[in-house]
């Protein structure tokens, strides 16, 4: 890869800094996709001693690239994203990945295949962190920024995704406890 190719990749990825997500921060600022990707990458890095049988570097790679498709489509909250939305995002992402320098294109395409298949511990851990980070962020944001459906969704979301891991299941239960405390303290049923 030459310097110009490198810069062009970074220019595309920079779009995620300006791509808003559904969540807000503690101080009510709309979160960007880049911020979400950074935090799930940090979450993966912090778990390297909890998941010693997992290639954490690969999980961090997955976390870093997982939402690159949103450079082209923006973020669509999971509870309204359709199969058609996913197909459009995937096709635009695949088209872009094919334009990357050969050594990166193949590596990134292989990571996406593994992530989509959800068969390896690495892929399952990445997917779990992706979902759990959204729940954590909701618990950190003011409750009046939640949409009505999130009061129930935040109680049930991702339990199936984390079920392969006792540690992640315990984390999900702790997040649920925070959710229930927040709902009780901030006055919503």
C-alpha cells in the first residue's frame, strides 16, 4: 500500500466520526459510530486475561472494522434495521473492500466472513461486545433519551448472544441490574 492509498482509506473511515448513532452520551451528546467502535475495541482489549483461549488481537480487529459499512449508509438502530438495509450496507462495503490494496482487501474480507458466520469464539466475542456496549451506553445516557421500546428491549437484548460464555452472561446480568436500577430511580415503569 502506498501513502495515497493509506490516506484514502483513512478519509473514508473518518466519516464514522460524523456518523451519529442512536445513543447519547452521559452529557446528552449524540454518540458517533467511531466512538462506539473505539469502545468495543477497548472492551475487547480489556478482556485478554479473561478469554485466554481467544485471539484478542483478532477480536480487536473485528471491533475496529465492524461498522465500516456505516460509512456509506449511516447508522440504523438494530430494532428498525431491515434485511434490505443490511443487504445495501453489505454490498456497498464489499464493493469498497474490493478496491483496497490486495493485502488488506483479503484480510478484511476474511474477517467479515468470520464475523458473519458467528462460528468462532472470536466472532462471538466481538458480536457480544457490540451489543453489550450499546446497552452500557444506554445505561449511561439520560433515560429521557431512550425510545419507548428500549425500556423492554434493554431488559432482554443480547442474552442469547452472550450465552456461549459464563463470563459474558454474568456481565449481561450486571448490565441488566444497572438498567433496572436506572428505570426505578428515574421513574419509568
